[in-house]
């Protein structure tokens, strides 16, 4: 039995609210149950140094948590003077995941920066961030298309993400904090809308896991991501 | 005529939402029109080094802006590796203002840290932060009183803040961004519920201002803060 | 009775020594009693990034204290690796105050950087810094005018500063350390030579202060700044 | 055809040289073809703050590359003042992987720090680091057992790692730089000696990958890690 | 002919002013011609971590330059966030030189920190710093002896320093900036009052120098340091 | 008697291995007994800012130690976020020493960066670094000459370095760690192949040293450097 009473293959209630703040080209509040992340997409007409003059754009992400998004307050990274290894790992993952569905040449020499700021954490902040960021990115791209800054849509797919794990011996989908802190194995899966893998990151927390456990988790992930991709399309007013 | 159509002595719509996030001892979303700040109060059973063994507590504040809280994206301070001078100035102001109504000895050897994170900025983020933080602080103190960690209430007053300025020659209350970026003078005033000054910070942006202008601005501030203090009491379910 | 035996409206002995060091375009040792600050003005033929190509100049300030300028040694900021919030607050204040009397367009595309380094501290280091910096700035401008680098004088006024406060219930002018550390209210006032406000920063240290206290302090400040502006003119060899 | 002429399931020549430097409790030079990493294990009789008084030990890792380990010189992280996100990601991975086979309670209140320093890079530096680090760790543990500092062996298994990927449409084992920079998919797998997963990290570089591709890569990884675990036992003078 | 008109073996005018600032246990303004350095000695009743519980004290030094001590303004190290390699080299040299004449055990578990802050630079700032610091240190020790905090004098000698070099083919003593920037060889020598070497640091700026040049420079240094040691004794009111 | 059994004027076994790693333009493993340093030379077609447009090149050096190159592990500088004063001092010394034999104008607008990374330390890491770096630099220059990037050889001499000291009253050559940690005086000498001084740095660790001790040490240094220069020529396949 899961602490939340959910079935093993059941997502938490998912909500994707567009236009959450008013300045950004894309602004989304994504909620996976009690995990709440603001994802904004900012368009800037310049590219990082390593891309200058290459005729292509860039999509990158930054991630942060409000100090009291968690059970106990954690030090503010700006005050401490550096981003933790965990933060950097997550923001690199978000950026890679989004770039997997972007044609950077079609984007032109501009950068879209995604900011994922967790205002309340209850497990799965990186998977919620990826899922919400895609919607913010799509909104920013729409604005660029609407004002004719882009000739063609640089997005060639959708990307969403969910966590899976082994909790008390049972493979489960979309772990909340109560499960996550106790899980034997924790895996974050990023897939496109066709169910192909963009990223797989699995870690044995307790015992090492076997191939059949891996396969069971990946099957759950595929099912969850199919639902999340549908939620993204609903939020964006799209139908298959 | 003000860009927002408000009367010179009119506040923006003020909203104070308690229990905005679930983990903090106090959590408030404060809105001064389109300026939105999450203020959380976190209680920790330790004091900073300079207070160890002195039998008193501490109240301190940290301030941040989400990178895209503003019209154009500003660099994330955690990524840049330091807090700007502006950020430090603001968080020092918030901390001092709150301590003005706290009996630190009555708080005991614990620290209450206020985090003010601006999720949308439209002028007056520091005054909104102070006004909302007081409510978050009051909630945290109530929790400490409820679980008998405190014998007496360490709060001996209310504190709230508003900006005033000279906009196109006219003294106005609670400047939004459109006014603020054009104002000749900008002043932030912090007062207690009795209308006495806790902090006054006025800066001539254009021409230096005269004593009668200062007095007109301070009168507006007093009126605005009286209203804000009433909003705080409403939010906290208190009546005069 | 003040610890120094001064009357409530009496400044400490003020000394302004020009050409204190030999390399800078302006170099002033300013003394407010035992508070001693070296203020230098350095002219550089470039502007910060945000002003490039805008046809105007910039005036900015940096502030520091020698580690043993104070009663007990404080850590060297260069060794610690960052400037404190207090330092940044002060240097921002000095820069804003000076810019209030400079026509930046008339300055042309150059930067004047004011360095205020406190070699001995006894209260009021920021007000002494502003007062001395104006003289260093005036000297640097004279050199630019003398070598025809400027067509017209970009200075359109004088700026000076003093602290006022409530000490043992009495409003007093120009607090020294003994008073400052015990004052109920501490206020720094920056004015131009016409007695108009450039900056007002007041903080209740003990109880919140009332309007009549504020007015008494501002009257003292105006009187003190009038005297300081006269000292500046004397130092510069000017007469009204 | 692979650039190196290897069969798809063929490891590069693997060499594990123990006692490579003289001061460390464990010191290994591990070579995966032209990738060469010095792995040292250092024992210290203290634990990090978060473990104090908990009666258990800690195993952690740090990773670095000599600036000219690569084709073009990269900036020295010590000179730049921070470790890159990539570096932090790798050293966190190495630490987690090693801890998966250590009984931290049996280790007692001490820390073993693994330093992985790449002196020549040709792809797969993180997998070589993990594989070599296990041998360095085993040597350090042997020294602790030999001098009776430990009652029982805290190692309850072996851990090794290899990369797999899809190169020109074919799943291949142990990618070198020429393959890695061109691969469509890149996956790092960490397993114990029984072939169970400790960590799986796969990234689609080009197109998203399908379940059957994932399975083909994991099968190659298992075979490679079986060989690497055998190399580790040989190096340590162990036989099954 | 030297730019200053001095004879090759002639020091610049040397001035050592004690009690230059009022808070420090020792405070000296040392002048080697136009090079002016404030040296303060601060006594603190604690030792750095590596000396805790060892029953001995420590003497250390920090060095800084006011940004406009030099011909052109250099960036403030506190603002830049780190001390340059040159600064660290100099402060390490000053500390080592002073410790050469201190019996650290006799000092007891306390630290004397010397701060050398250059307010005007004209060559030889490190040698002036060492020479002035010794006097500041002696004053701090006298205060400790006077208040019976020390039983015996921990100073067992004097230390002073001067630069020598080859300028236009001629060995010269105590180079000023005009000479230093053009010298073929630059050497800083630290000696005790008996003319024995505490530190020798020589660098060929142009051509490598020969043994006879080295000997000529060292003979000049010995003569100069003999004079400087006499100046120190005069300043301290001592006679041989 | 020296701990190693060497005669007072005897170097440790010296080995210079070229082409130690494969990517760098020059790559040398230099061994002074148990002290082992990897020295690489990297050529980049750009110069630092202060040399832009001056038609000359630059040679600079960076130095690091693997954390466990020493008896006990020292903190990784990249993790700590800064290079120590000692590291900076050493890398500045290496750079200056090499530049003493390079015609920077003949090098053209390019930079050669020398990286010295100590993989095992047993005293004399800076002198081994200088000696090995010269060979790496010579190899990089040869490659530039071979591909006609340079018209003439910018190297106009050889540079090598050794330590000397007073150990138990006896002047000795090339101190190892056992001697160094106990020596009364420690001196690093850098000379060219003609026996002229490039750099001399001597420090009294115990008592101050006298002129005749200095001369005895310098004579030993000259003899040792003559041998080292011969070793460099052998390694480079040169004969006098």
C-alpha cells in the first residue's frame, strides 16, 4: 500500500497552469500533487559564446528551490555563493531533455532559457520541471511564430518525464517524498511523445536491481509519460 | 493622472494569502497589485554565532527574485555566485524592520528566518515583502505559542511598509513599476501600527526634494500603512 | 550631556586636506573628529558596459575599511572574498549621492571612480566619505577642465552629508561611535548646498520615532550640512 | 566498423596497476585503452558533519582532469574557482557507486576519500574511474584490516562500470572518444559482480532510443562488466 | 645617474611614525620616500586551527593596496573577490620575516596580525612593509608586557628589509618605481639586526645575473638594512 | 649523513620522460627521486588581454598537486574554490623562470601554457617542475618550428632549477621531504645553462644564515643545475 493510497501505476493529480506570471514568454505552474514548480521560458536574441556565428540557437535551463520549499529550510544557494552539485545535475538534465525535441538551427541565433523554481517540494521536482518546461517552451515558441520571428516551428516533438521506483518491493509510478525517501531504487525517465527514451537515470538506493525490475519500472514510466504528454496537449489546447 | 488610473493616495489592490505553501511555520503570498511575493517564516532551534549563549533569539531575512519576475530576465544570483548589493540592502532592511517589533529575549535561543521570494515584480517588492513577512512571522510565533515553546508573545507590535514618491510633480502612494521608473523621488517607509517610524529611506532620483515634499510623502505613507496594518489584522483574523 | 562634551547641534572638528596622496586626480583626507577617510577620485576614459555608446559618463564609488580602523580587528574583505552587505550599501549610497550633482552627459564617455578608504573609524564614516568625496570629485573635474577634456563643468551643485540621531532622548548632530552605539535612532542625511534632500535614511534602533523627532533631526542635519558645505568651499578655495 | 577496429562487444585493453603512487592507502592507475586515471583512496579518522555521532563511516569521491588530458586544453578548475557541473555529476556518481558495496556501519567512524584524476582522456573517464576506484578502495580496506582497525570487511561486493552506446546504428561496448563524440546514444552502466544494476544513465544524443536498443546496450554492458570484474579480481590477486 | 639623484648606496628619506591610528595595539606609518604604508599590529587571544592546544602563538600578516595608491587605479581586491597572487606572495613574505625574530612559545596562545596597507606606492612596498611592521609588532609586544600578559619578551631580534637591483648596469639600493620598472634585476633582502639573512628573493628581469652582481647587491642590502635597523631603534626610543 | 644516504652534493636520480601523454604539444614526466611531476606545454593561438595587438607572445604556467600526492590528503583546490598562496607563488615562479629564456616577440601572438601537476611529492616539486617544464616547452617549440608556424627559435637558452639548504649544519643539494621538513635554511635556485642566476629564493627556517652559508649553497646549486641542464639536453637528444 502506498502512503498516498494510490495504485502502483497511478500518477498524482497533475495540473498545468499556463500564463502563471505575466512577464515571461512562457510561464507555467506545474503541479504533481504537492510538488509545485514555476517554469518560465525567456527568449533572448543572443547565443552563448561557443555558438556565436554558427547560425543556430540554444535552449538551456536553470533550476532552483525556494529555501523553504522543503520540510526543513535549506540554505539559499545565492547566499551560499554556489549552486550545489544536485542543482547543477538537475538543470543540465532539464536542458538536455528539452533540446532533444528542438531543431536548434530552426530556432535561429537566439536562446530560450527555462527557469524552473520549486515553490513546494514533495518528490519528483525534476520530472515535474521537465514536464512543465516543455509547455512553457511551447508557449514561447508560439509567441515567436506569432510575431513571425520564426519561419518554421523548431519543436519536432514533445518531451515529458516521470519517476519510477521500487517501494517495499513493488514497482510504483511517480513517487512522492514519503516513498522516495524510503525507496530501494529510484529512476527518472524522460521520453518523447512516441514513447522513446530521451534519458534514463536509475540508482539503486538499497540493493542493486535486476533486469526484470528495470523492465517493470520502464513499463510504468512509459504509461505515466503517455498520460503526461496528454496533459501537456490538453494544457496547450491540442488534440492528437 | 497615474498610469494605473489610481488616485494619488490610493493603494493597489492588496491581498494577503496565508498558508500558501505547506512546509513552513508561516507562509504568505502577498500581492500589491501585480507585485507578488512569497514570504515564509522558518523556525530553527539555534542562533547565529554572535548570539550564542546570550539567552536571546534572532529574526533575519533573505530576499530573492525569480530570474524572470521582471520584464527582462536577470541573471540567477545562485548561478552568478553572489547576491547583488541591491539584494543585500533589501534583505537587511526587511530583517531590521521585523526585529523592531520583536522582543528577542522573549523569543528564546532560536532563529526565525524570513524568506521573501518575488515571483512577479511590478514595483514595491521590498515594501510588499515587509508587509507580508510580518504576517508570516506572526503565524510562526502562533505555532510556537500553540506548542508551548514560548511562554509569552515576543511580538510587541505590527510592522508594515509602503513606498511613496513624487510622480510628475505629485506626491503618490504605492508606486508601481511604471511610476517608479519615472519618479523624481522614491521613498520607502516602514512604520509600526501606531504610525511611528521604523525606517525611512528616501532618494532623490531627479532633483533634490524639499522639506514640504518630504512631509507630503510621509503623510501619504502613514495613511497607506494604516490601511496595510488593517489588512494584516484581517488576514490574521484580528480586530482592533 | 554628550560623551564628547559637544553641544547637541555641534559638529566634531572637521578637516579637509586636499592632495593627500600624489597619483589620483583628486585625493582628500577628510576628518570628522577621529573618523578619518581617504577619498580619491580616479578618471578613466571608459564607461561600464550598460552605458557604452550612450554618450554619457558615470560616477561610482567603492568603500572599504582598513581591518584595524575599528576597536577590534575585522576580517579583511579581500581575504574573505566578498564585500559585506554593509559595505555595498554604503558604496551605493556614496555613488548615488555624488551623481545627484553631476551632469553625466556633460562628463562625456568617462568614469570617475571614488574610493573611500577608512583609516580610522569613530562613527559617521559614510557621511564623512560623502563629504570628502565631493571635494575629491571637484578636484578631478578641475583637472579635466584644465586640460580641456571637458567643455563645461559637469558639477551643478555641492553635496555633503551628516548623521543625526536621538541620544538619551535628545536630538544630536554628527554622532561619534560612543553615541552611535547607544542611540535610539540613527539617521544619515545627504543634502545639496541649497538644503534640499538628496537622500534620507533613518532607522529606529530602539523605539520607533515620531514625526516631531524626525523633524528635529532633519533641522539639525540641515544646519550641519550648511556648515559642511562651507568647509568644502573653503577647502576648494571658493567663496559664496 | 569501429574506428579502433574493435568488435562491437570488445573492451579496449584494460590495465589496472596497483601501488601506483606511494603515499595513499590505495593507489591505482587504471587504463581503458588511452584513457588513464589515477585513483587513490585516502583514509581519514573523521566523518563529515552530517554523520557525526552516528557510528558509521563514509565513502566519497572527487574527480578532476589535468587541463591537458584532452585534445585542447581546458581551464584548470582550481584557477577558475569552481568545479563544473560535469565534474560534480561524475564525482557524485563515483561516490554513490562505491557506497553501493560498502557497509558503512562496519567501516566505523572514518572516511575513505577516493580521488580520481584523469591524466589522459580518450572517452569513458567516469567508467574507468569507478572500475579503478573499487580496487583502490579494496586496497585501503585491506590495510585497515591488516592493522586491525576493522573487525570485519565492510565490502560486500564488487562494483565496476562501462559505457555502451549506439554508434552508426550498432550497439557497441566501451566507447572511445572518436565513437563517443559521434554516438547517437551514450549510456553509462554500473553493476555489481552479480550483474545487478547499481546505476544506469542513458542519454539520447541524436534520436530518442527504443526499448530494444536499450536492452541490447544493457546486455553488452553486462558482458563488459563481467570482464572488468574479473580484471579487478586479477589485479587484487583474487580468484572466484 | 639615478632618476632621484641619489647615490647608488643611498636610501630614500625614511620616516617611521608610531601611534598613527588610535585603535591598534601597534600602529605605524612607514615612509620610504613616496612609498607610504600603514602597518598595524592587532592582538587577539586565539590561535589558528592548526595551532590549537600546542601552547604557542602565531604572527601573521595581510597586505593590501588602496586602489589608487598607484599611477593608474587597480581593481579593489575585495570587489573582485580574491587577493592576487602578488598580494598573497607579499603577505606570506611579511609573515615569515617577522616570525623569524619571534619566539612563538613565549608569545603564548595568541595571534598578532599585522596589516600592511599601502596608501601611496612608489616602489619597495614590501620592504617598507616589513620594516614598518617590525615596529608595530614591537609596540604590540610592549603593551602585552606592560599589562603583564607576557612574562618575557618574545622578540629575540630585529628584522628589516630593503630592495636592491641592477639599474643601467649599476648596483643600486632601495629602488623607487622609476628604477624598479626598468631594472635588469630586482632583489628583496630581509635581514636581522646582525646582518644575517632571513630571506633573499632575486629575480632577473632582463638578463640573468652573475655571482659578482649578486654579491654587490647583497653588500648594498646589508648596508641599507643596517641603517634601517638603526631607524627602527630610533623610532622605538632604543639605543644600541 | 643524509636520510637518503646521498653525499651532500649529490642529486637524487633524475629521469625525464618525453611524450608522457599524447594530446599536449609537449608532455614530460620529470622525476627527482620520488618527486614526480607531469609537465605539459599547450600552444594556443591567442594572447592574454594585456598583450593584445602588441605583436608578441606569452609563456605562463599553472601548478597543482593531486590531493594525495602528499603524506596526508590535502583538500582539492578546485573543490575549495581557490588556489592557495603557495600554489600561486609556485606557478608565478615557474612562468617567470621560463620566460627568462624565451624571446616573446619571436614567439608571435600565441600563448604557451605549462601545466605542472605533481602526482607524487617528496620535496622539490617546484624545482622539478621548472626543470621538466623547460623540456616540455622545447618540445612544443619544436612542433611549431616543424610546422613552420615559427620562423626562428624563440628559445635563447636553457633553464633548470634545484633546491639547496643547510641540513644539520651541512650545505646539501636537492633536498628530499625528510630533509626539507627539518632544514634550517631552504633555497630554490633557478639558473640558465651558463650558470647565471634567473631566480634565487632563500628562506631561513631556523636561524638566519650568513654570507658564507649562502655562498656554499649557491656553489652547490650551480653544480646541480649544470648536471640538470645536461640531463635536459640528453632528454632532448642534444649534445653540447
